[in-house]
């Protein structure tokens, strides 16, 4: 009986290590970008990026665009993705979509680009 209980506890304990989506604050997001190989995806519109800039090195997938789900489906599900939007809403929805689609590691910036910019982390302007 003790062996069965121990085995169940181990299974429950280790299930947390297979977490697909990590919702992180801006400092954690920056540290992870600096230390983990992955692709940064900006989910905002062209207009948002043009007027406010973006995180250095980020690729864009306009999550409000018609082809967003198709573009996301083409991504390698085994890679790590750092995702963000303006304030966290779209990236939360995208993280859920990616998780349901079988992506292995998604790191979501909880409060979005607005928090990133407010805290003074590096951005680049796009014309």
C-alpha cells in the first residue's frame, strides 16, 4: 500500500514539470529570453508595432489577423516560444491555442509589451 501511495505522489509531483505554458512577469521573461534558446513572437497588429516598437528580435504574428491560426500551426511544436501582446489578453488566448495544438514550451509575458516598455527593457522601432 505504501508503494502505491508513494508512486501516486511521484506521478503528481512530476506532472508539474511537464507544464507547457509558463505565465511569467517581465523580469522573468527577460531573464528567460537571455538564457533559453527560443523564438520571440509579438502578437500585436502592424499598427501597434509601427507606433510603439517591439521587443528586439521578435517576429510578428498578428493574432487578430485572419491567418493567425494557420501561421501558428506551421511553427515547430517542439521549440520554445516566448509570446506577448499589448497587455496579456491575446497572448493568454494564443498560449491556450498553442497548448491545445501540442506545443511543448510556451512562455507568456503576463502583462505584455506595455509592462516591458514601462520597465525600460530594450525595444526596437519598426517603420
